[in-house]
């Protein structure tokens, strides 16, 4: 079945409008390289085993690294890390320049400083999902930092609970 162009456009507009009303936590995904990007599509999948997923566009400069690596780190950003979220979302930015503070795990993935939590994951699956890939990872280690409130994304802006 072919969708008429006017219906397809209306559906895209509806889709964008609806998801601008959906508040999401903000994460940065990193892998060895170092490579990283901002993601608001992060979701937990399973408790047993502990699995997470995120979406990444095929046109993303980070996709080849995620495609070719076996692991990644998810960073749940804290409410004071808006600038970090913007930096990792900006195309062509020097994401791991001098202003980005991080350590490198023995396995090669960067772990950003000051985050509310981080989880190292081994990639289990990559699924085709339209113009994106859904990546599923098994959590193998990580840390949560008590008292750090999450950064949120809603209606095109970053914010926090008030």
C-alpha cells in the first residue's frame, strides 16, 4: 500500500508534534574511539537479564562505531549537564575536546564525569527500524551517583524537575 504524499506529511507532522510533548531523560552513549552522541530514545528492556536499548540514525556519524564495536556506555545526564547534552548532539563538534572530562575504562569506552549514572553494556542485538537501528545491550557494570537529578528533554528544550 502506498501512502499519499499529503497523508505521509501529515503523519510526520503529527509524529513530531506528539513526541515534542513526551518528556524524556537525556543520555549520552559512548564507545571506544572515543565516539559519542546524545540520545533521548534510551529505554530499559528487561530486568532479567538487564537489557537497555536506544535508537541511532543510519546517517549519524556515530553509527559506524556502534555498528563495528561490541560494547558501549550509557550515561544518564544530570540536570546541570545541559551543555554536555548540546555538545554531544551537535554534528561536527569536538565532543571529546579539552572541555569534556572523562576517564577511559580498561575496555576502551569513555566514562563521562559528573553524570547521574553510567552503565557499560555489551551489544546483544542490532535491529532495523526504519531509518534507524535499535541497539540492545546487556548491562555488565556501572555506577549510580546518589543525589544527582536527571536532565530532561521536552518540547525541544532541556530542563529539570521544578
